[in-house]
């Protein structure tokens, strides 16, 4: 643990949380899988000589990668806020705990905005793909 016991200087035990996997890992795993699938689809389209599909799949790769890049600092801020909120609660500092709870909420809202942005972008790419296939 990065948190140290102030009286001993030793690392504090890590508190149990969500079971070890968490939203950060889930989101990273999901987006990584989607990047890999889109990259494979792009490669298949290139082998078939289907430039239009290859270009659309390349844009999907770019969108999933951008979502991962944009989400990562927000996920870090949420995680840091959760850690700080827990430490504040442990020390009995309700004012600081509320501050960090508010920061966590802001992070969750920011993450939802990013998710909505890329959901809409992916919808547009699917519509383009449908139009191109018709």
C-alpha cells in the first residue's frame, strides 16, 4: 500500500473494495477488446481490398483508443478521491470526506460525459457503415 501508518511509517493494509477488479480495469479491458476487434476487422478489410470498410474500422480503432486515453486521467482522479475519502472518514474528518465524495461524484459525471460522447461517435460510425453497405 502507498498509504503509511503515521505512527509506525509502515504501509497500511489495503482495505477491501469492489473485489479487486473495479471499473478502471473493466473499462480498460472492454476498450482494449474493442480496439483489437476493430483492428482485426480493419486488417481483414485491407486484405480483401475493401478500402471503405478499412477506413471505417480504422476510425473505430482511433475512437476506442481516444476514449481510453480520455478516460484514464478521470479514472485516476476517481480512484484518488475514493482513497482520500476513505482516509478522511477513518480519521473522523467529515468535512474532508464530503469534499472527496464530491470530487468522486464530479469524476463519475465526467466519465459519463466521455462515455456519452463516444457512444454517439460510435453510433455515427455504425450508421456510416450501414449506409456504405447499402
